[in-house]
C-alpha cells in the first residue's frame, strides 16, 4: 500500500528549512502533500494564492510532492487525502512544547494518524518564516535562507512598503 504523508504549515513564506524537510520526507514516503493553512486570522504577508504559487514552483521538479490548502481541522484534511502520517519539522527545543500539544490533540481526534518529526540540517535549525520576514523587512539579506524566488518577492514587497509606508 502506498504511504502518503501530509506536511502542513502556514508557509508564509516557505524557507529552505521547510524544503529540507520536504526533501527528506519524499525519500521516506510515496507521496507528500503540502497542506497550506488558509489562515486569514494570522494576517499572512503572502496571500494563499501567492504562497501556493511559490510552493508549486519550488517543488515542481519533485514528482511525488503536491501542493494543496486547507481550512478547519488538519486531521479532517489528512483523512480526506487518504493519508496516515503528518510530517512536522523540529528545529530546537523551543518547538517541542507547541508540537507536543498539537500532536497529542491530533492523536486524540484521530488515533489512527501518526505524526512523524524530522530535523532539518543544522544549517537551517534557526531559520523560521517569522525571522526571515523580520530580517527582510529591516533590509537584511535573506539569501540562502529561502528559495531565490522568495528572496526576490520579500525584497520587492518590503521595498514597496518602505516606499509606500504601509503593508503593501
Ligand atoms: O507552520 P505552522 O504555522 O506552525 O503550522 C501550524 C499548523 C497549520 C500545522 C496548525 O496551525 C494546524 O494544524 N492548524 C489547523 C487547525 C487544527 O487542526 N487544530 C487542532 C489540532 S492542534
């Protein structure tokens, strides 16, 4: 039987740390479905459509990786996609508490679906979407932390905001 894993997240924007996890996961599972949370309450920098477009471009060459989005409970999406595994990346101890709570809640909601954690290369162990956005917003260089297309979009977005004095 083919094993499908779901890799959920906000991906606002995708970082090279996320990519590292996807590339490890695609060697372990037959198929990885990247599930982008449509979270208007988190006020994302990039709209869902743009996050999806970026992800599709970046994982385009990988035939066993696909991109989708979801709303509501993650576990419902995982079930609907016929998957039995949720993949999450674990960078540092500080991630643990949040991941621990989510995993136990998801286990309670659906004991038949397992969460598997993978660690990215140490080069990405400190990289997060939040920090990357902060550095780019303040004019710092994010080359090597995100795919080149994302760095370009971040620079363009924040340069526009600096000129316009708003969120852009
Ligand atoms: O990349 P993120 O922002 O840490 O991803 C968080 C995500 C999308 C995995 C999490 O917010 C989520 O699963 N949201 C869906 C709502 C849900 O299922 N909640 C109950 C289980 S904790």
